[in-house]
C-alpha cells in the first residue's frame, strides 16, 4: 500500500512538471520574437591572447551611435559549445550572449541545428568585403550569418638553417607538391638528423589542409553527404600521409604541447599549419632569423593550388534582445574599420579576413624573426587563393571515423577498402 | 547486538511506564505516520523533480532524433542504430574491457592492501593507509594529465625502461591501441584502489578477533584465514564495492578524455565519451545521445542483478 502511495505521488509530480515545462516553451517562444534595446551586450569568445584581445580592441575602436556597454566574457571553446548547445536546445534565450565566436568547422551545424537562433547579417555587412573562402561556411540557406573573422590561412613554416645544411633554400620549397616536400624531407633528415614535420595520428588537420588545396572536403557540396569513397583528393592525401610515415620524416606527437614542444626545441625542420601558430613559433626567441614561411605544398593533382586553410572562426549574433545593437557594434568594428585591423595585426598579430585591411601599412611590416619577410602581406595574399569549400555539418564526426581508417591503412589495409569502410560507417552514423 | 542493548535499557523502567508508552503509541499512530510523511515528502518531491522527472524525460528523448533543437519522435530507430554503429560498438567493447580487467584487479588489490594494513603488528600503519588513500583526493583531471606525461614518448616511464635496458626503443604508449588501454587501466586502478580499501578496512574492524584466534588455535595458516574467514566476512562489502566500481567504470570519462582523448583511433573511447561527442563534439543529436546513455542504465541494472545473484544472500 505504501508503495502504491509513493508511486501515486511520483506520477502526480511528473504530470505537474510536464505540464509546467510545456507551458514554459510556449512562453519563451513568444518573447524572443520581440526586439528591444538593452544596456549591455555580451560577447563570448576564447583565447585571451587572440580573440578576447581583438574584442577589447574593437570595444575601444567602436564609435557607433549605440549607447551600451560591451561585456566581454572569456570561455574555453568547449565550454562555449556546450553552453550554446544546452541553452539553444532548451529553447530559452536567458543567459545567452549577443555575440559569440564559432569555429568555422562547427558553424554549419549550429546554423542548421538551431534555425532562427542566429540573426542574419545579410543586410548589415557586404560579404564581398571578406575573403571568398569564408563565405560558404558562414552562410546558410542564402543568408549571411557570420561576420568572417580570423584567417586560418595555412603556411609552411620552415627552418632555413636546417634547409641550408641539406643544401636547400626556402625558394626550393616554394610552390611545391607534397611529393617534392617528402623528397626534400628525406634529404634534410639525412643531412641534419631532424624530422621534417610532426604528425599526430589523432588529428587529421594535415589531411584537411591537403584536400582543401584541391577544393575538396569530407562532405559533398550539400554539406552533409559523406564524400570519402572515390574522393580522389582524399585518396591522394591518404597516400601522401602514408608516404611520410614510410619515409620516416615525421615525429609522432600526441597532443598540442608535444606539437609546440617539437618545433620550439628545434626537433623538426618545418611546420605546415595555420598562421595562428606564429606566436607559438616566436616563443623560441633564440630561433629568431632562422625561420621563413612559404606557401603550403599542394596535392600533385590537376587544379590543386598552393594555398589552404586550417581552423579559423567567425562572429555570430544571436537572435535575442539587443541584436540590432550588436550588429551595429560588429559592423562598425570588424565589419568596416580598416584601422582596427591594423591595430589587430600590430598589437596581437591577429590576421583578419577583411580584404580592404590588407592594403594597410601594418601588413607590410618586415618581420625580423622570419628573416625580414613581409609575413602578413604574404599570408593575406595567400588567403585570397584558398579554395572555398563548404565544411558542412560533420567535420569532426567524420574525422573521428577517418582516424580509425587511417590506422587501418597504415597497418596495411588496401586504401580502396579503407575508404569504402569509412564511407559506410559515416553513412550509418550520420543519418 | 543493538536490539539486545535497547531491550536491556527498557528493562530498567518500571513496568507500568512501559505499558503507558505502548498505549500512547497506539493512540498517536496515525498522527505519527502523518508527521513521518511530512518529513519524507520534502525529499520525495525533490528526488522526483531532480531525479525521476529527468530520467523519464531522458527516456522519452531516447526515442527522438534530430539536429539540436529540431527533435522528432523516430520510434525505435535510435535503438536499431546502436547495433549498426561501429563507434558505439567500439566504445562498448572498450568499456567492457576496462570493466572485466580493472574491477577484479582493483577489488583484489584493495582487499590485499586492507588485510596487510589491518595487521596490528605493522609499523607506520597510519602513514601507509594515508599513502594508499591519497590518490582518491586528487582531482581526476590533474592525475590524468600526470599519467599522460608519465607515459608520454619522452616521459619518465620510457626513460626508466630505456635506461635500465628493458627496451631498446621508446614505446609510444598513448599511440598504441594496446598500451593505451593498459595505461588507462593502470591509471584508474591507481586512483580508486585506496578508495575501496577504506571500505574493507572499516569492515575488518568489525570482524571479531576471536574468530581469527580460534582459527589459529585450530592451525589455520594465513591463506586459510584469508579465504575462509576474511573473504566470507567481507562478502557484503565486496558486493557493495564491486557494484559501485562497476557503475563507476561504466561511466568513465575524465581519464579517457584527458589521457588519450579516445585515441588512437577509437581504441580507448568509452561510452560516456561517445555520449559527450554526440552531444557537443559533433552536430548535436541529443536524442541518440540519450539512447546511448540508457544503454549504460540497462547495463548497470543487468550487471548489478548478476552480482547480487552471484555474491549476494540467497534470500
């Protein structure tokens, strides 16, 4: 009998709660439609040395007519993703920021998973003002949602002193293919005993950079159909990766600190990665003058170019009260302010994707660390050549499958079989 | 034991008083029950709101699927999807391996240590107890990171093995599917053995010394004492610790994420990490993620029933 009462209490309790929760949803759905101005707009981003610093500069530079405070909050990227997901899926806009930074690889999944949660900027900014390749990933369904921010333009950072020992100059590595790169790598290892690069078997950023040189990605144009089996660029990239392994020119690392440690301690002769690595390269002050940056090697295929991208992120405005003010803030700072971009480059080394900014003086500065190279103007000229691809919805989900596939391939399974397997797995998982 | 002592106490009261007490109890039984319910109702409501309601909601969610907020009911699709999902199967296999190897290993070790540390002749008992229990107060993330560096390719373990000539070339523990699992198992065992040991130590205090004395007089050696007396006396505690450890291992997350992040490939991914990935790492599908969560619930229930049947009282 007691048990019966207990069950009864539980059931009543649940019914009451269920009723409450459905009522809430309706209420919040209605209120988010209205737009009124607010006193404070909140912005979320990660990395105090880069994105947060850029926001601070933007706040200083803002001269629009909005009368509001900008509240900048630093969160780890993982935390931002979790908070956005839990907040947006619960249907409440309480506690959500006005402005948020989202990584380009994840942008489409947020835009599609939470339609109406983001405020379109189509009429606010001119998407032609920004690097082309950023537009595909920051827009959805014909509307521009993201304000393209930092460039993930990739470069091949090389140690000129090691190359010299092996009889090469940076020019010999300029505009080469990955196959040529491997040959040079073998010679460099012979002459110096140093590995050519680091490889992290759990992070296929290397593969992503390779396939983007040919305008290819893990998914089709539609952003959701896995494009793995029969993807020639991916095949080529896998083959190249294996060649690097076989040639024994890669130092295996398993996390970020080992990756940074490898080039800071002079263990590798080159670092092919995104330009955001520059501050980490410069950490080793004793290596000043021993580095140069050349364009990314390309896949040895028709149509591949010597430019690629790794990472990068863009600003988004949430569809909550204060969105007009937030849009005004963004337009007058990251959306049009050339001077701001000069400050960003000079003070934080943050390379944006606002095309007009590249003509400024700050971009022409010669960097002593890189032997007097005009690094920023080089990087921004490569930015314009990056083939635009739609990163789509499933970059990280597919990559986790590919990592396993890569292990099988390195252990001797036929490439065709491997890619057919991963295609099958991806299709099964991404229904 | 305790019942006997209260009876003794009651016997001190005059007989008339005892009768009055019982009559008053009889009159107020309904009132008392109500008051009792009042005390209980607060926690019943709180548990309902914060435990049962979310459980029911999560169960309903496990029949839905879709990106982020666009969830819709898909019937048993999620449950079917489980069986064809290689990542889920890998996660389930890995978690089972951790469970099958790590839990028995840890229980035996904990039992072994607790018996050693219970020896009254042992010097510095307090020090050893603290030393073995100390890992339990360290933060999960902190110790995971330390393990990661210990077993790194330039880590102290590799240096040690290399310098003493056990290996001729460094082993990349965390990039090898087999060794990565070994590292995870070592890490969890290090972290949780002391925790379980404390339960056994506490239970051993309650084992009557005269039983051991009698056994010694009968000529039982230390092994016989251990298997014939200690283990049977600790049976309920062993059952309790193996159930809590099983649940803990099924939910393992922090260590995996921080030491190997599931890699190499999916060689160390656990069910909980897969749930996290489905919700936050990939395009969010909370429906499917909660289906996977319910697999853990089902496993915990099944394994606990088995453990009760095998080790528990017959009644």
